[in-house]
C-alpha cells in the first residue's frame, strides 16, 4: 500500500533461552498514521531500548480490559479522520427563472437547510440513476427567461462527472445538465429529510496514508482484540489506533507497565529490572 513504512519489532523476537523474557507470539501488521507512529516510537524510546512492541501490547491490554466507550471512541476517530481528509467543496453557478429560484429557496427553507445541500442531493440522485437526459439537457440549453443566478457548493467529483456526461453531447451544456438534475429534485422531492442526513454531508475524501508496524501478539491477547473488534464492527488496526491515542493522551504508569510486559517471566526479574534502572540512569545523565 502506498505510503506504508515497514518496520520490525526487534525486541519482541524472543526465545526461551533469553532469561526474564517469554515468547509473545506471532507478528501482526498494524497501521498508524505517521505522526501517531512517531509519537509512539518517541514514548517507547523514552522508556528504554526495544520497547515499541511492548508499548503497543500494553495499549492493547488496556483497551480490551477497559472497553467502555470504545464504540463512541471509534465514531469520533472516524469523524475526525474524515474531517481531516475532506476535499474542499467547489462553487457552481446556476442560472434559473425567478420562479424556479424562489421554489428552490423555499424548499431549502422548508427543510431548514441550504440550497447547496439540496443541490448535492440532486446531483447524487442524478448520478446514481441518470436515465434519459440528452433531450431534456438540450431543451434546457434553449430555455429563455433565465435571469437569476444561484450559487451552490458541491463535491468536486460530482462536478467532474456532470461535466463528463454533458460533454458527450456538446460544449457548454454543463449548466443545462445541472438544471436537469435540479428540476428532477423539485418535481420529486422524495425523502429529503433522510437524504439530508445521509447524502448531503458526504464529502470527497483523500486516501488515508498509514505507516505499518509489525508487532508480536500472544494468542490470548490477539483473540481478545479480535473479539472486541467483532463486537464493535471494527478490525485490529482501527482498534489499535484508538488504543494508541488513549495511551498517548493518558499514559498513566506507562514505564512500569511496559517493563512488566517485557519481563513477564519471574526468572531473573529483579536482576533485569535493576539492570534496566541502571541503564535508564546512565541515559538520563548523558550530555546531549
């Protein structure tokens, strides 16, 4: 996938011969936005060498043991992602007869919305089922009495598709086809209330770019993560992005938790923790 950064978790490739550590299972691929991945790496580096995988597992354990509000968190995460990736709307100018312009404005007022929102619905419906539009479009091109300009904001992709369809039959028919779509909406409003909820807010979105990280998970932890994902309609990678956001916002006693994750075996635990403390002390006293 374009934009992915492949990295391996050296500290998680453990064996029974390495005292104080226990195997943590097979790697699974997780994807974070580059900024979040950088913050996680910085947090892990601040705790000790080769702590990235342990930090991710700690974040995961916290999520699966405290799943309250996961659904709300995912919804907010998706909303924010869409807001950040939304492509700006573009303006179109439509010339209408005064009566049609007034009808259009009155319909928007009746539903407490904007003419732009109604136009996005009109274009969506038309592009979903264009039907026969060649002759109505050409009749629109010959229409007289067009004196009122109406400005509407629409998705760039909708504009491009309308321009492409109109261009099949000649030049300068774009606004004529816009009027065809608009008149269909005025003639058959249909479920405008429902479409204002589901269609009008839809935006063109840029693709998401993620950095990839392979992190080793033991089977019980992986199963808990997959079980939670199934219950909330998500997947491993999306849940781990939520877990990462939570641990970055509220780290708590993160160093202790990460080291407990690294040294889960009781064998030589005191010795290894003491060695880790000495290493950290040396790191913190080294000059920049």
